């Protein structure tokens, strides 16, 4: 039963639209010295005063996963925010290197700020919303990159701080329910 539910979620995740009504698709090349090109979506406010910028990052949610944020992006644009969501490294065809070293968390964390800088301007502060694996990368960015100084707010959907998550799985007092619920992810050598 669990396997069928996971398969259904995976199938649904792979059906995200590239862009939805009210959202524009574009590509960003955030690193001048690299050939990485990210597929992104934006929804900008039409208000005279922009209340802030919001960057969304997905997890392991399948092709066009930036599309998961479309309705939220449109809603926030209507409230005065400029928004950006991109298909992450490995999910954007033009930003899918063939080496495992290219997916180091330090590099994934740098992608957050490179994309924001490319779209909103260098050094921009922003509200950050993350889902699943994107939340883990975002928590990591607060340790090794500019997360602590650039995030105005941070909202993690479905993933707690890595230390708390790890303690619930492997710590001295693991949480059996958390271990069971996380068993969908298989650790690979």
C-alpha cells in the first residue's frame, strides 16, 4: 500500500506544468564562468511598491518542479511581492552536470544566491520558501553560504533543521514514527 502511494505521488510530481497562468517562464545563467542554464518561473507584482522578493526552491519533486509554486507565486505577486522559482541543478536540463561532485551541498547552496542575484540583483535580501530536499539545502546554506544574512524570512516545508531531523532518525532517542515515515528514501552507496 505504501509503495502504491509513493508511486502515485511520484507520478503526480512528474506532471507539474512548466508554467501556469500568471507566471512567466525564462532561463537564467547565473554563473558567467559556467555553462549552467536554469529553467525558471517568475510572477511579479504590478503594484507601484514592491514589498519584497520571494525565492522558492523545490526538492526531489520531478520535472518542472518549479511549477509546484505557481499558484503561490501568483497569489504573492497580487499582494505586492516579486517571486522566482527555478528547476534546481539536476532538474533543469541545462543545469544537469554528469558528475556527482557537481551536486555537493555547498554548490547547491551557492545556486540559491546565484539565481537570486541573477534575477533580483546582486546581494538582494529575500524571503525564502523551501520544500523537501530544497529545505535541506537551504538549512545548509545558513551554515556555509549567505543564508543567515540574505534571508529575510525562511519557511521550510516538510523538512526540519538537519540536526533535529538526524536526531529523530539516528540520535540517542530516535523517533520510531519519523524513522518509519522517512523509510521511503533509500540510502545509496
